[in-house]
């Protein structure tokens, strides 16, 4: 039977800490490699960024439209009424007269 040398508490503590740091560093490196090199992750981040930009653009356009409608409500009602009359006039049916 082999005899093993007993180590002090400080040596064991130091070995555990160094092993924990090495494992933590390995996990960080693996995560960084996965995130930066994986095409699916890169595509997902690009899509997420573009969706956020589109959402901001749509909100900006909606705000602009809302302000325009609220400041010119009667003018817009007049334009809508004229457009409705024009569409009604252009889409009317002509009556065919029978002799």
C-alpha cells in the first residue's frame, strides 16, 4: 500500500482556488467562442437589432402621423370627404337604356 503525503489546509485551499479559476476561465473562453463564431447566434443578434430599429422607426412614423392628424383635423376631414365623393363618382354604374 502506498503512503500519500498529507498536505496542509492552505495548500488544499490554494489548489481548489486555482482549479476553480481555471474552470471559470475555460467556461468564459468557451462561451466567447460559441457566441462570436456561431453563425446562428450572429444571425439572431443581427435580426434582433434590425427588429428593434424597425420598431423605433414605426413608432416615430406613428407619432408623426398622430401629430399631423391632431393639428389638421378639419383639413383632413375635408380631404377625406372629397376623396370619398370622387371615388363614389368614378365608381358609379351607368344605366343602360332600353328602347
